[in-house]
């Protein structure tokens, strides 16, 4: 028996079905309202489910995050990013032979056409890598537009493999161009994270020399960022993809949405904030700024639309962060001291407690990336690399079933109809 809710407007009652979730909150199906000429109003979509999905489940109050049903803590400790890419795309963990075949497919597509590499020459050396990466991914449409039939499941999976394979190479090329250094070609003998680090920090023509500790931390950062339900950038990919546009264009739109400091750009913003605070003695001053309604300053890396308890990724990231800091011998780092004091105060301050503002993944990923020597401008590019499998999985999920172009309506508060007045009469 389907549960229903009734809504009465101007004396007319409409019954709306309640759709049950397999986990978490059920939803009121409001699609029947359009026949009654009624819109719902929910700026920012705080109480709106834009789609159904089987990919990722979040319980923000309980601090639960599942990728295809597997807890993020177990995946972070027992799996790796490539295996999680397979899991997200295929709904099941791979057998050894499936994993080997997937890894081989990814490794065989890591190179970027030498002529295409010239796209980076269009950017000044000071350009932010996110502007280069979003342009380069959109540019992939020029290479694969004709051969990509988005209605064909095999073509969609090929697109997914291609993007997962090439995003580390494009990200590293953006970084190298920004530094005025020669590109380092992908190395199939290295793991996914080792290869990315070598293409960023290695030297063309020289043997790789990648720290296993840093590679492990980087792989875990990729894994923890792999997907997160209908966040702003994933919703952007779905919205763009709903127009049947080229998938590389839809993903590029998601990269641009991720760049914002309220979203994936927060990890870079955390470091800029810590540098601005500079010393433990100034932490209270900045906490008070964050609480001041007349001050637009916010504590970067704190708060979350969904997590109102703790971000389970942040917990895993915090453990990884501490291990890396000890390994790197920088546990006494001044900025880390500022971050630790900031976290302590925020956790004890009523303003943050009442609003359930806790450190999110970006708070710890920013500190960890700094500890392993990653330049700040690469932080959000690393988030992009990690989130790639999530974006393309949601795009594929949407296109694997009937869908409609995303086209929200509005609450109109403008002028009623009025006649044009010639300029001589105004
Ligand atoms: C990511 O959606 C996802 O899943 C995103 C993500 C993913 O994996 O895809 O998890 C990745 O984007 C994590 C979030 C990274 N962003 C930041 O760390 C930037 C700082 N955080 C804020 O901008 C904010 O907390 C958001 C954007 C994360 C959430 O904003 P909401 O849900 O719209 O909450 P809100 O702005 O309505 O805040 C509620 C209250 C307000 O105060 P009141 O008006 O009630 O008095 O809390 C305050 C806000 O002013 N507040 C903060 C704050 N965040 C919220 N005050 C100070 N510092 C902050 N960081």
C-alpha cells in the first residue's frame, strides 16, 4: 500500500504518493502538482531530491557514507582508488581478473595526444590549474565527439574509462605548464597515485622517485573524494548531461562548479585562511569574525549541507593526516598548530555547536596535502581527480534509464504586464 500525503490549495486537494527509500529518507513525489498548476519552492534544494540513485548513500546525522553499500571507512582501509572506480561504475567489487582488466584498460589510455597538449600553451604560466583542467577536459570532446554515442552503454563505459585514465595526465600537465616545466609522460609501471605524483613532481627523462607513504596518502585522498551523492558539482554534471550534450562538456561543467570555495575549492581556501591567520594567537580573532553576521568571513573547511554530526571522510582523513605529518616530521608545523587550535575552539564554541558546524574533509585534506608538499594551487585539481569516477558514474546512471531535461521553474516576483513607452514620453 503506497503511503500518500494530501495538499489542499484554494479548496482543491491533491494526493501525492510517498516513495520509499531502500536506506534513509522517503520522498514526496510532487510530480502530480504540475497538472494542478502548482510549483514547489526550494532555493538551494535543501529538501529536494533531484533524482533517484543507487550509487552513494549519506546519513548526515549518523555520519554514514556508503559507496554502493560499502562503508567509506572499510574502503579507505582495505581498498584503493582504482578498485573504488570499478565499484562505482559497475555496482560490485571486481574479481582479481576484473580488476586486472580494468587497471589494464586505464593504463592503456593515460597518454594525451601530443598535438592536443598544445591546449595548455593557450594559458599564461600564472593561470590557475583548475581553469586549464576544465578547458582541457572540455577539449577532449574535440577528439572523441563523433565516436561517442551517448545512447550506447559500451560507448558510455569507454568514456568513463578514458576520463579516469586521462584526468591525472591532464592535471599534471596543467601543473607542469604553470611551472614552466616539461611534461612527464605517464608511466605504466607505476600505480595510479604514483603515476600522478611522478607526472607532477618527476623530471622528464629521469626515473621515477615517488615516496610510498605520500602515494598511499594521495590514493586515499582520491578514494575519499570519489563520490558524494548529489553535491553541487555532481548535480551540475547531471543537469548539463540531461541536455544530451557531449559527456566531456558535462564533466567540464562539473569541474567548474567544484572550483568554488564553498565546494571543492575549500581545501585550497583552508590553506589560504590558515596562512592569513598565521599564528595561534590570532585564532580567536578569526573565530569571532566567522561568528560576526556583519562579516562575510567563514571558517573554510567547517560546516556541511548534509553532515550535521561529523564527516566520516574527515575522520579517516584526520588519521591519515596525522600519520603523514609524523612521517614527514612536521607535526610541529606552525600552520598545523593554527589548524588544531581552530578545530579545538570551534568544537567548544556554542555558535558552531548550535549550527552543527564540524570540520569537513576539506579541512584535513588541505593540511595533509600541504604536509606532503603539494602546492596549494593543485589542491582542488586533486579533488577533481578523485571525484571523476563519481561524476561519470552519475552521468552514466542517468543516461542508463529514461530521463528528462532538467528545467526548474521559479517564483516570479517581477512586474505584471505593462505597455512599452517611447523614450520621448519617459
Ligand atoms: C564540500 O555537498 C557536498 O557533498 C560537498 C562535498 C563533496 O564531497 O562534494 O562534501 C565537498 O563542498 C564540503 C564543504 C566545503 N566548504 C567549506 O568548507 C566552506 C565553508 N563552509 C560553508 O560555506 C558552509 O558550511 C557550506 C557551504 C559547506 C554549507 O552551507 P549551507 O548548508 O548552505 O549552510 P548555511 O550557509 O545555511 O549555514 C547555516 C548557518 C549560517 O548561520 P545562521 O544564518 O544560521 O546564523 O551556519 C553558518 C551560516 O552563516 N555557517 C558558518 C559556516 N558554515 C555555515 N559560519 C561560519 N563558518 C562556516 N564555515
